[in-house]
C-alpha cells in the first residue's frame, strides 16, 4: 500500500519546508505548493483519479486566498479532506469554511503531533466515506441487474412475505419463487431476506437526497 500524500499549500517557504520535513519523517509523502493556483492546476490534472490525500491549506494567501482555493477544489469534485491552517484573525473565516465542507481547521501556532493526529483522522474519515460510496455503487449496480420478475419477488421478500404467499400474489409456483429468490440473494450478495432489507435500507437516504 502506498503512503498517503499530504498536499501543503502555503505561500511561506519556511512553513512549507518545515511541514514537508515533518510529514516525510512520519511516513507520508509531502507535496508542497506555493499558492492556490499551482495546487489547483495539479488537482485538475488528476481529476477522477484521486489518490489518498489530505490538503493542508493556509487561509491567508495571495492572490488566491485559502477560501477561494477551497471553493474551486470543491467545484472539481475532489474528495480530499481539507484542513485549514489559520492565524487568530482568520478563525471565523475558517470556521465558516468547515460549515461549507472543509474537514477542520487548526490555529497557529500548533503542535506537530496534534497536526499529524488531525491528518491521520482526516484520512481515516475519508477512507470510510470512500468505502461507503463503493458499497453503495455495488448495491445500485446489483439492483439494476435484477430482472423485472426478480424485482417483483424482491419487493415481496422485503415485506416479509413467505414463498407460498409470494407465489399466490404473483401467479407463479413456489418453486419459481425459490429460483428467483436464490438469484436475488446471489446478485445482491446476501444470505437472508433480513440482510437484503438492511442493505436496501442503506440506499434509501441517498436515493431521496
């Protein structure tokens, strides 16, 4: 497994170099950028093929501020968690950015261990979200692969109906219900109607959004 990357975006070369050394020494791959535009250009080139990474973004930069850089990164659909590094005067702006989807902010001066801990937490949260997204995609594809008759049987199953009832409702034999039930379980990757209902329940909030 490759080491996760930490993108350090700061117009102060001393801070960039210090943070790069810190994260390199902790087993991360550090990439440094002297401004928002250079970083965004690199992110745009990776679009759709995002690696595991966290962004450390200085709030006060010119000509592209941290807030504007973050908004443009979001517009790219980039999934990287963004951790703002901010001075005391910019705490309000950083807090507002967190409400807009940034992962967190850390006020300068900060302790090295605290910063590394926050980055590791952000990576873990991003990984969990990606796993959830991948699971949802697999479920949606499996659901789309069901035949119209299998969808009818599935609807009956998650209502808790037994095979004989399903056969009566659909005008087919119990043996045919068994056949469709086995196919549904295999395609959806489940072993019981309860597990099937639980997995379908995971899709509902996203499908209603």
